[in-house]
C-alpha cells in the first residue's frame, strides 16, 4: 500500500493523537444493567459505562500488555494497567432504561482524567491527563 503521507517529521504526541480518532463501542445487557465498553482500535485506553436504573457510572482505564508504563502517583511502582479517576465524566444516551436485545443506542460522552504518570517508550515519566469527546452507537447484545 502506498501513501503520500510523510510522517517522518511528526512528534511523539502527533502519532499518539492520530490513533485516538477511531473507537469501537459495544453494549451488553446483563440482568438490569447495560454494560457499555468503548476502546480505541489498536489503542491502550478503555472506557466502561455501567447503566442501571437511570444511573450511569464511568470507569476509565489504560493498559499496556507487556510494559509497565503507568503510575498513579510519582512514588508508585510502575504497572501495566491503571484505573484512572475522572475529573469530568459527562454522558448522554438515547435511552437509559428498558433496553432490548438488538436495539441500537446512540451516545455522546466527554471525559477528563485526573493527572497520572505515563512513560512513553524510551522517555522519562510524564505527568499527564487525558481528555476525550466521543460520539458512538452500538447494538445491544
């Protein structure tokens, strides 16, 4: 496959941001709860929404299979998986109760994480926070 794109002058942040544009969403009905999972294609960030009785809770996590690149506090030991608290979690869904298998649900979400430490490959730990605004749809299974 040929491309006219020249990525040779991109900085690390630009490569990371370019992979954050495409997310996949799925929704699974378990008893009275709807579990919505949203993740990046080939990415390391994951969001889970749990919808129960008109209440929605949000969990944001980051995971690296073989590398310990994450810390919540500077004094922590590096780990490969971290559940990161959120400063802001806003979500709107086309429906928040009485879900049915096969039904299509639409959503919009904005999250901002609390700061944490990430070690990009070959660099020192950086104190970062992530911010995402997502639009998604999925079929309830």
